[in-house]
């Protein structure tokens, strides 16, 4: 059975090679200087030309039959090419020999039947993408197609449609350029739906259609002006175009075609408008056919519609991002708002300034919920939120609800001192002394407050939250009300902290850190082409520790940059082992801000890849939005050099920082990784789903791939698939695993595309976004 499967592709290749003989021979015969004499030759322009056209249809059929599934568009395209070739045979045998050749004839009917077949094949392909992309991509295709149509109409339509004759002859002559222009418009629209980076099969189809239209218009123009001669290069371009179309279906699987950068996508409407204005200028000096002017006007109007649509998308996205930072229950900010506020304070802090964080947890809140119900608990939380807002109403302060009965206040400026934070904590306790009315009952609320104060130059939200969390639990456990973080109460404090730092230093230097790998699953195919490397540490007494348990000690000992190097080297070692074993898995590595500030990073990465003989595309660098904001110019330089080497770049935890959309457009980024906080209650919260959809549309509009991390249930997975997400990772598929366990997991799974969620009221499921017939 396996031998039969192996022989089938070889037979298909040999058959395609044999079928190519006639088209190649005819195309060569049309090159100037190859033929002994010009004009129609029965052997070349009769027999060989007809064989070439039908060979293109046969190639298309052979490649379609070799596909495992989704063959409808391939069959349709093969039929269209066969009918077109039949028209050429009919003309050669029954029309050309006549002294008075009829026009139109049966050959024209066959030629016309090609167009609906090509249109339908393109639409079948576009159907798999039209509910996955923003309307702006449709408009990009429309604007570009109209601009091309305006230029083509200005150049050739006038002479073509000016031909005289019967009404049938005039209608037929006019129909050909009109159908060609519509074909170009549909082609541009379909390419735009793929973000101008379609599968390779669609690139072949697009190239063939463009050659076909160019040859068609050149033939019509030459016929209208009486200059057409059989056997010239125009006939060769025709054949080359249909053969390229024949090679569109099937082929070896591979990545999608080249991606246009963000600035190029944005410039499409602008360039199209410039082209349309050029048509107006030419028309002013030398009047053109009205069709060209109408198409130019339509181009300008479509470009304006694209501009308005983009403005509406950006405005809506900005509003949804603001809603995403608001807690629905209390109206305070949420965790994402805390991320943004902390980032702003860190960026605005001057030399020597501090940033303070108060973490507040209500005491006995569970008893209120259990006694009076969740509605009463919600009322209590709203009351507490109002009091906190009044107490912390000062410049440089932000109050947020982190979830449940947990609140946080971040302080910057002059108040961000230990004394200022403790004073604010005292005012919080004072504000909570007044009883709250819950279900008609007076309830006294108490809170435990943890305080953390760190220098802005080295602080981060994770460190502030960790220290405040340690302090808050110490305050709760000892009924202190308020407690400021101290190393004495931290498990990494005092002498143990120094011992831990030395243990870490030794294991990092010896490259003994433990790496686990979480698979990234392609939504369209279910295949795993990449993993994310996540670091662990095997403590001699406490066992395997996760990053949040030892990264504070790493940061405190100044080992973060060395740890990042160790993780990068160990991850590349493993990627090299997989590569040599025939399992090319791309490995994503999170790099720290300190490592990314190193101008020599691209050279160091290149050396590491070269030493392992590892292709650059098997490494992906993940960066945070904070790095983009802190030193944008340095980021741009370093990322451009990394991308120039072939290394992929992803923006991690997208949406939790405060990155500018302009930066995403300018920086060489491949992926956006949507933070898992956006997936909370995705299936139950319409606003959360709207935010995720808008973010996916934004990523695709910029030509980026969208990766969702933290996917833990099937419902969320299906909603992400329906929204057009490209890649997912999370515990639904697998937690982060050691390399050998990951290999067993990969060997034991059957890749399958993620089924999209069924919209409410729909009669069936959504079409798979990657279910196209052309690879």
C-alpha cells in the first residue's frame, strides 16, 4: 500500500511533464526569429496550438485528481480551460477554412463559457475567506481592480469597441474587454481577501489570469486595428497564461505567498487614486473612451469609501479597547487598565522616582455573598469602588478592580513613596469604616492592604503585584490591616534569597534550566508547526518551579539578560535536534527588554543559528509592547536586522500594553499574540468577542498572523476559529511539556482543523477559513 502511494505522485509528475511538451514547443515557436515565415501555419497554429490548450486543461485535471479533498474549484477550472481549448479547435476546423468567416461563431460561445468557470472558481476560493477579514480588504481589491480597469480601458477599449459590423459582432467585440476587466476586478478582490499573501496555488492562478487578460486585450486591439498576425508572441502569452492556470490546483503544501508590509497595504488606495487622477489628466488633453473615465471616477469614490471605512474601524477599535479596560460591574478600570496606567507612570517617571502599588482584598466578602446573594455582593463592590475612587482621586493615581473582591491602586509622582502609600492605605481604611447598606442591612467592611514601592527605573507591574500580593496576604494572615512589603516575609528574603541567587547563577551558567514547550496549533489544518519555549527551574529542595516563583530572584540578582541567553541557546539546541530528526518545529523565545536593548543581538542570534546549522525561520522572537514603547527607534533597528536574517518576530501579550497602531504598521512584525485576558468569558460576553474580532481584523489588515494564547475550552476555540484566528495555544490542546513528552504528544495526535462556531440562527456551520482548493 505504501509503495503504491509513493508511486502515484511520480506518475502524476511524469504525466504533467509529458503534457507540457506541446505548450512549451508552441510558446517557443512564437518567439520572434524562431519561425521561418510569419503567418498561420497548420502544424504550429493549428495542431500544436490546439494540443497546447487542451494540455493545460489536462494538467489542471491531473493536479486536481491528486488532491485529497476540496476539488470542486479545480474541476471547474479544468472544465473552463477545456471548453476554451474546444473553442480554439472549433475555430481551426470549421471557421478558418471558410472564405467568409462568420463573427460571432460557435468558437466565441466556447470562449465566453470560460469566464463563468473562472469567476466561479475564484468565488469558491474567496468564500473561505470573506467572513474572516475586514471589509477594508474587499475595498482594497475593488479600488485596485478599478484602477487597473481604468488604465486598461484608457489604453485599449476605445479602439476595440469602435469596430463596425452587425449588432452581434459589436456586442461580441465589446463583451470580451468588459469580461476581462471584470475578471481583473474579481481577481484583485480575492487577492485582497488573503491580505495580499495568498497560497502559492492562487498566485499561479492569478499570474495565469493576468497573462490571459493581457494577451486577450492585445489580440482584440490588434484585430480592431488590422495588425494581428497568427503565430506571434501574443499567441504564446495566451498559451503560457492557460498553462499557469492549469498548475493552480494542488502542489506540495507550504507557507502562503510573500506578505506585503503594512505600509504597502495602506498605500494601495493612495496609489490607485493617483492612477485614477492620471487618467483624468490624460482625458483632459486627449479625450478617452467614457468607460475609462467612469472607471476612474469609481476608483476615486471607492478610495474615499476605503478611507471612511478605515476611519470607522480605527474609531470603533479605539472605543472597544477602552471598553476592554473597564470593569463592567464597578466602572473602574480592570487589569488591562492597570497595565496601561503602570506603563504610563513608568514612562513618565523622572530619574530617581518611585512607583507604588496598593493591593486591597475585602475581608469576609464571601460571607456577604453567601448570606445575601450575589446581587447584594455586587452592590457592595460598587459601593466600595465609589469610595476608593473618591479617596484616590489625585493626579498620578489610578484605581482598578482586578477581579472578585480584589482592588488595586497604582501611584506615581510625589505620592509614590512608602509614606505616601501608607497614608493612602490609612485613608482607604477610614473610608471603609462607614457601614454599607446591603439588602437593607448595615454591613461593616474591612480590607487587608498590601503595599509595594519600587524604583521606576527597574520596576515592572509583575514585580509590583508580586510584592504587594505577598504583603497583602501577610496583612490578612496577621490581621494587620496594612503591611508594606519586606524581604523578611518573602520566601526569597534574607539569607535564602542570596542562596537562591547563587543557585540560579550556577544553573544558568551551566545551561541547566529546564525548558518546556507548548504547541501552537494551526486553526485551519490542526497541524503543529511551532512551539513556545517556557523556562522552569529545578530547585534542589523545592522541586520544579514556575517562572513567577524564581524570576523575582533573577531580576534582583541582575541575571535576567544571562537567563534570556541561556533560554535562547537551550531552545535552539532543541530546535536543532528536531530539525536533524526530520521534525522542523519553529521555537518561539521570549526575550527580555534588557536583551532587546543590545545592538549586537542580531549578530549573536546569527552566530547561534549558524553554529547549529539551523534555518532562521525556525526561530521566533517574542517581544512585549512595553519594549516597543520604551525605545521605538532601537526596536525598529534591531527588529529590521533580525527580520533581514529570516527570524520571525511576534508581539507578545498584545492588548495589555499601550502600543501605537502606527508602530505596528512601521515595525517588521509577523505575529500578534493576543493576551489570554481577552479570552475570559469570550463565549458569554459579546463585548469581549467584539474586541477579539476587531483585533483579528486589525492584524489581518496589517498582513499579520493572529495567535491566541490561553485557550482552555472548545467553545472559546470555536469562536476564535469563526473570528478568523490563525493559531491557538493553550491547555485545551496541551500544557507546556518537556521535549520528549511533546514528541510523544505529537506522535499520538491526528491533526484536524478547528470547527468554527455556528452563528445564532444559522442553518449550518461556518466554512473553514483554510478550506480552499488551491494551496
